[in-house]
């Protein structure tokens, strides 16, 4: 039985995916399986896998439906490892990461979920920007500690029962973790470990105002679903305060992103069934 099952939902990427696969092979472990859930309509992944020279087992699954939650659930059903993870197809693992994750689970068996930090290639935080470097994962901090690519879960059978909610298009990984925690499992965030992932935040210049609004709406729906009203208020105050701050610095474009996110946050919370 593999120790690690790594479920990779992929669409449209080849170079980034190749970098991820090489970083997994570079973990130098013989107990890893990669479950590659291919949402492409062409054979680009076939060509990539043919050129991959790695001792790591790869299970290539195809799906005609482009939906990341559905793809992860397909991979979850096919997984045979003791620890499951869901790396994005544009992230990559630093050397020795899986050895350290393995040690975390062995040393702290009370935790079924471990979340690492995330850095871009320049070492700038690109996910899990919580104020503490290490803490237990709770509903209050879950939006800042549960970036999907950084999650490692030992409760595989429980995960198959809970599953990713395919009705959600944003925040599905946080919802997944919150529902796992609701079953009595415990999770731990530790920034001492990290994965690598490109920045996709509002002030990085990599997202549009429409996407900022969509992210906010997904977050609003999520906090309403889990009855986190106080957290919603704090998130809204944070967005508005950040918008004012960057406006005072003359960064009007960035302020627009913050306002768009705040608008989405309000829309998703007040009208959770409305389309973005």
C-alpha cells in the first residue's frame, strides 16, 4: 500500500504539470502514487507521461467534465494510500517535503489534517497567510490555513464520505476541511513546511476584478453555510480597510480589487444562491 496518494486535477497545463511531477519524483520515495485526473480534451498529458522517467506510480484517469471538485472526488475514490493530498497542477514540492509530512503524522497522531505554508518561486507567501506560524485549524482561521495544495490528510476513508462539494466553485477545500473537522477530526497548520505555488491574490497583478468578485462571493457563501457571521464581518472590515489604505498610497487599481472582493463577499453572504 502506498504511503502517499497525490490527486492532481489538471486542465490546460503541461510545463507546470511536468515541473510538479518532477518535484514528486524528487522526493525519492518508493511509496507514492500519483492519480492524475485529466480534464483535457486532447492528448497533451499522454505525451507528457510518455517522456516522464520516474519510479513513482501514475494512474491516469480521464473525465469529460471540467470541474475541479468532481475531479478530486474521482481521484479520492481511486486512491489507495494512507495519506492523501491534492496538489494543483501548477504547484511543486521542495525536496524532502513528504518525509517531513510523514514524520508529522507519526509524531502527532492526534491530527488527521496537516496544512503547510505556500510560497511562490521568489519566496513570497502565496497562500495560507494566517497571522500565526503554527496553530490548530479552526473555523475562525480556516480561510487562511486551508489552501488546497498544502493539505495532507490521513483520514482517507472519512474523506471519501465527506467529499468535495461539487456545487461550490470557490472555497471548496475550506468547506471540505470544515466538514471533516465537524466529524471530530483535528487539523494543524505549520508554516515551517511549505509547498510552492504561484501567487494568485488580488494585489499580485495576476487576477481580474471579476475574479476578485468571484473569490469574494465564494467566501461569502462559505461563511454563511457554516454560520460564521462574525468572521464575515471581520473579513468585510478587512477588505474595506485595505481598500482605504492602498487608496491613500495612490494605488487606485489595487483599491478596485479590494472593493470588488468586498462586493462579492457581501453578495455571496446575502444572496448565496445568486450567480456571480
